[in-house]
């Protein structure tokens, strides 16, 4: 449980948000040409990092906008939040 | 050779003030090389080593554990054992485990306190009723005991449940598996450890794996905090940390690790003699032999390796418990904890070979791995020893995410994941 700094609304309790999983997974540009292996990779395989991870979150009970977050999953510390389409502030 | 535990050994040791009990397993230093290394000394890992030694005559085995055995999810679950899964593959898998549970204390000469007190799953809306009835029929076709109980039968089976029609989510009925129940989770790890150790398996605690060494498409060994250990076969049974180990080997898994929470209350006199699970309102409760209510809450919906769990998740479960069991309104909760569960997209486990020769993964048990411990160990041992899955775990291969042949137990398995 933590406080999340929504890029649109500011600091709010985590219960207002829902997590949309790993960020920056690109949708295949040519879906019809994908092999089964590539589909499995896109649909199911996840980094599931213990450490700093990039995620998508939605401010479900607030502005309802999607944004990205850099969070350390080993201690739940949030390093940054940034809007969709922006470059991650941390590598 | 280990001394057998019996009434005579108990009397003998009582007379000498319990000071001469033999230690249950050795504390060896790792050898340079093993035929097989099991990474992860939880129930599943220890059971795997036990069955490798017992059924496949492989005794040059090590179990490496970063902390102490049974200190992960084996010691953090709510100890529920059942096999009432919807799909054929899952029903066969979990009932295989349940059958082993029924004779496990005798086999291990270690009391795992397996108690077939029944597991009841409640229905709170019409869709629940349809789903649970369907599951009951599916279970019976698979030879698994399951009955549907109406509202009055639920009340008769567990009188403290509030079955009145004027609560937010009224109880419309439920299913009961009488062969299901609970076991003492630590004893399962200790019993398997003692049994495996007696057959020569080295259990190496406080030994963290730092890397998995590959030579092309074959494994060669593991880098640990106690040095490099060589082995041509490595079985990884690391639950929430499976992705971390897969990353060391350079393979990808379809897992997400999330904290799953549980709580226990102060101990009270016997009040509930079964296990009651409610999927819709997410409240699971049973009573331990010490008298504590053992309550299972939900998972946080984000990846985290912190063994905590959010307060709002526990609060939601306790609200549901209070409405269903008004008698618990003054109970105090003593302890709360989280365990990191590795969840697959189809909420079914992976017991599988990988694209790397000699590397096997047993993971993805998600929120319900404890019940499968003996079966998982047995089948994973078979998979490692023969380099081929057993027919009972063939469906639970890693390739199903490529072929699309998923075993979708989300919502079907009598539990909300």
C-alpha cells in the first residue's frame, strides 16, 4: 500500500488506482504475420522483475487516465510517474 | 539410518527429558557435483527430492534453499487441501495429490496432521449457483466427491454461518468436498526433508542461487553463495521468485508475482470444524488445532516481492467474514502476513521441461500450491528423472502458451485468483 503521484491529479492513495501490468510492450505492427512463438511472447511472457520495473497504471477512481510508473517491486518504492507517450525519466 | 518415530521412541525420549532426539536432517556442505539439483527448499522442492530418491533411485541430489526450508510460501499459506477443480486435467492433477495426502503421515513416518474436515464453497448469486453446480457435476464425472448443498444444508453443516436472506450477499447454497481438508504446513516440509535426507539427499540451507550456468542449450550448474555446484539436471521450484531464476537462465516465463495475504486470530475454543471458502465475497476461514481462525484474503493486483499485502485487501476480507459470521465480531487478529505467489495467465501451474536441456521448472501454482505439494513433487520427480512429463502433468507444459492449449482455471477452480 502506497501513495501514488498521478501525473494529472497529484498524490492520491493507491486504492484509487489499478495496475495494468508491464509497460512499453509494443503491440505487433503486423499481427497477421506473427508466428505462434511471437504471439506467446507478446501475449503471455512477462519480465516480472524483482527490482525496478516499468508499469502501466490507471487512476480508476479519479481522472480515469492511464499513465506509466517506475517502481521498485522489491520494496514498493515509486521512483517516478509519467504520462503515456512520454519517455521514461529513468533508464 | 534414521530412528523411526513411534510411541516407543516417544516414551524412551520422554524418560531422558527429550534431550537425546536425533536431529531430523543433516546440515551438509555442498559437494562439487550432483546428478540433480533442486532449487528451492519448500514443500514442492523437498517432495521432488524425496520422490526422486524414493521412486527413481537418484540419491546424489541436493536441495538448495536461500533461507530455511519451508520458510517461504510453505509456511505462509492457509493449508487448504482439495481437488474440486473444473477441468479434467486439473481435477486429475489435484486428486492425484489428494490421494497421496491420505497416506502421507504413514509413508513419511511424520505426522502432517492431515485432517479431512471437508471444504465447503459458498454461492452468493445465481451465477455462482450455476457455476458451482456445473463444477459439482464435472467433479463427479471425474470421480471426485462433490455434493451440492442448499441454504438449509449449508446451515446444518456449519451452523455459525449467517444464512439469512437479508444480508448483502446472501448464501444461496454451496458445494462440499468431504475428502478435502487441511494439514500442518511446516510438518509437510519437515517430513519430506527428513525422508529425503534419510535417503542421502543433501539439504543445503542459507545457500542462495546467484546464477545458472549454461553451455549453449544445456545447463552445467549453479553459482551460489556457497560456490559453484555442477549438475546436468536442475529443477527450479522457486514459487514467487521463479521469474528471477528464469532470468538467470535466459528464458522467459508467463508469470506475475504478487503478494497473497493471510491472517490468524487469537486462539479460541473449537467453533468451526470445516473449511469454508467464499469466492464471491473473498473470505476463506478454517480453525487451526491451536484454535486460531485461519483467514485467507486476496492478492494485491500489482507485481510486488514484498511479503506484506495491502491493508485494504485484508479489510475487505474481514468485512465479508463479519457479515457471514457475526459471531466473530469481537475476535482480534493476531498476525498478518503475505506470501509471493507466481500467477500464470490461465491460473494453472507449469510443471515442465524448458528449451534448455536439463533445466526444468515447477512454478505458476499461484494462490493454491500447498494442496498439490505431494502430487507436484511426485510428478516433477518423474519429469526430471525421465526427461519426459508424466501423463498427469503433460497438459501443464510451458509450450501451452504457444499452442494456446491453456487450462483456464480462472474462476473455474472454486476460487477467485
